[in-house]
C-alpha cells in the first residue's frame, strides 16, 4: 500500500524525522485558511499516488493566503499521469540550499534492508544511478545484526558529505528512518529531496512510503490511511468482498482460479485478438458464494460484453465449480454470455453438469484457446 506524501510525513514525524509544518486541504478556501494559520510563504502540493508532481505543475509556491487559494484552484482537479488531484498538502515553505536523497528499501536479492544516499537529490534516483552511479552510496543492513551507527557513518562518508553539522543530523535521521522502516513494516521509505536549509538544518521535504500489505493487520492506524476513492469503483467493491481484481480496459470479463492461470488467460485473449476487461482470481474455492461475488465485481464494469470463466481443477474439483456456477446463475440475472472452460480434476463430470442444466447464454468449451475464441467472438 502506497501512502500519500502527507501520510508518509506523519509517520516520519512519529519517529522523530524532521519535516515542515503543514495542513491538509481539499478546497481552495481550506488552502487559504491553512496558509493563514501557517503564516508567510507556503507551498501548495498535490497529493497523488505518483511521483514527479513538481514537473507536472502539481507543486507551487504561494506568497500569501490569497495566492495559496489561487494556486489551490489551479492544482485541484489536475490530472497527473492519470491521477486526479483531490487533496492538497499546504506546507510552510522551506528555503533550500542543497537537495539530497535518502531512502531505505527492501533488497529482495540480498534479503536485507538497503539504504541509498546521494547529494544529487531532487531528481529521479534512477537518473542518478544511470548517469552518475559513483555519487550513489549504498549500504545493506543485516536484519539479525540490526542497524549500527557506524554503518550510517560509512554511508554518509560514502556519499561525500563532509560538513560536521550535516553529518550529525544525518546520523540521527538515518537511525530514525531505519526504525521507521522496520517498525512500520515498510517496503520503501524515500526522502527526495532531503534538504539542507541555508542555516544548515536537514529536513525531509517529500516522502514516498510503501507499507507491506501483508503486515497491515499489525498497523490498523496505517491501514485506515487507505484512500478508497483513489481506486476504480470496481476495485473498491472487490476489496470489500475480498476478491482479487484489477480493472483493465477491454470488454471480455475474465474469471479464473489461480493468479498464474488468470495471467495466461489474459495472454490467450490477446492472442486471439480480444481485449480483457479485467484480471480476476477466484482463488482456491469455486463455491457459489465466491462465484457470485466475483461475477458481481466483474459486472460492475459496463464495458464487459462477454465473460470467460477459465478453470483448471486441481484440489478444487471442476464438478464443484460447475455447481457453483449454476447456483450463481440461479441467484443473479446476467445479460452477457458466459463461456466456461473446465479442465483438470473431474472436468468430464463438470462439463456434464453444465450440459445437463444447459442454462441460456452459457457455452462450454474444452480448451483454453477455444474458450478464448468463443468469448472474444461473443464480445463483438
Ligand atoms: P515530486 O516532484 O513529486 O517529487 O515533489 P517534491 O515534494 O519532491 O517537490 C518537487 C520540488 O519542488 C522539490 O525538489 C523542490 O525543488 C520544490 N519544492 C518543494 N517544496 C518546496 C519548498 O518548501 N520550498 C522550495 N523553495 N521549493 C520546494
Ligand atoms: Mn520528490
């Protein structure tokens, strides 16, 4: 789960990492009030779950409350790479002498946390890694040994930071960021830029924060930060029902059991010239309840013209899934044609169950390719 800048900064603050004071605003009037409270020059920042807001016009300095209101007006509703701005973070403006970059992420290959620090902050880190790799200092932290301050010193010297005042503050920030990363069960904590003010104060000016979804149960306060409005309505409904669903932009609704099978189903639909409307994984079960919930989610998408049900029986038996489909069809009316492909454990029995009931608009195919062809044809 990705956090907004203002949410990430809130977690930073809880762990003692210095940030600027700010307020959340959703209307130009609120932005004005926030600027009044903060006093002086402020920066109006679009809150969207994507980076590069500065370049896209989503970050603007404002000299006074009236100016903040105007800038808020300009930024609200802006589309930044498919993300519409609905929230603003109004922050006391900082004077910037230097822009550094600091992050800690989970290096899966090394099975350790990885810190990166460079004095070339402000720009995308991939760019620094490509054009000036030597400027990027890296440091792994062994999870058993834990973080040791001498490691941070090595990182700071590695990045070529020689000002003693900055070194001292960085040492403190790196230790706190490690605690923040571990204790929040984060996968990424990135500060870009980490600024040095003309007075020599080091502070986090931005935050990019990703928390491991699988650990959210340990952090109910963080789980609550999820902004359901940032997801398409179908994905919101899926989340509520516990269905694994991702919206795509085609017209063939897809339902399968197992993420790998569903991925290949998307490929096969594309192979026969169709466009999948979604990714949807039923998971292990194929009972009526699961089928109904998945179908309800898929059918929320008005673009869906046909549905391809691709099942490979393993532990889940095809005849059970077939009964699940029939029970689901009894409970709900579906206008779109449904193609079912059953293979694997008890496939014969499953196909027989469907053939005997023969509900209208239901087509049974024996192979994935034939099923995909039929579903694509029916979507035309
Ligand atoms: P991003 O573009 O999404 O990464 O957003 P950032 O929060 O990193 O801001 C982008 C850039 O805007 C920063 O690198 C700064 O140069 C500038 N900026 C952001 N906040 C301030 C501020 O308080 N004062 C000044 N002078 N510039 C700022
Ligand atoms: Mn940034």
